[in-house]
């Protein structure tokens, strides 16, 4: 096993039932708020993070994956919300577990989600997620709201 493979496999280490994750923070306007604690949320594709997990966030000195880390911050996850995102909006589970609570990006719920994520408004958040992860109207993109 190469040194790179060994270190990469250690990036997500299981300790009991909790996991340690390493995630880059690359959206530059958000980084100062994350570092000073005014932004305590991120939205990521997939659903691998659980409450109680630890995340080591980091930034890059310049070009991602080609330079050293510029900063590090360890957090403990206190809440996760599974959502499905689309070009025009997002769905969150209703109290009975059905995927029927629909919000447009421009709605009050979209704007609240964006504000907690350090983004100007819901419409901008939808555009940002679409540019980073690809959003489609026919099949939603499974994502997680992660709060610490």
C-alpha cells in the first residue's frame, strides 16, 4: 500500500460507531465565517455523516489538492438533515418520513437555509450547489445539511 493510499484511507476512521471525516472548505466567501464560528453549517452531496461524528475542515494555500493546507478546524456534528436538491428547489422529509415538503430556492425556507450556510440568498445557494454538484429536475441530488 502506498503512503498516499494509507493516509487517504485514514481520512475517514471508524471509532466505535462514530466516524472522523476530513473535508475541504473551498467556497472562499464562506471560509472566514466558518473559522470565526458565525457559520456552522455546510451542505454536501451524499449522506455519510452522522450526529456525533467529527469533521476536520481545512483550506488550501492555493490550488486545491496541489498545495498544503492553509488552516484546520475540528468540529463535532450536532445535526444532519437529508435533503434532495433540484434546479428549482429542494425537498426535505416531512414528520411522517415522506419526501413531500417542497421548497423553491427563492422561498423563505430557501433563504433561511442559504443564510445559515453563509450564502446571500436561496437562489444563489441553488446556483452554487448546481455548479458544484450538478442539480437536475428529473432526479434529485441526495445531499446532507450538516450542522456543528
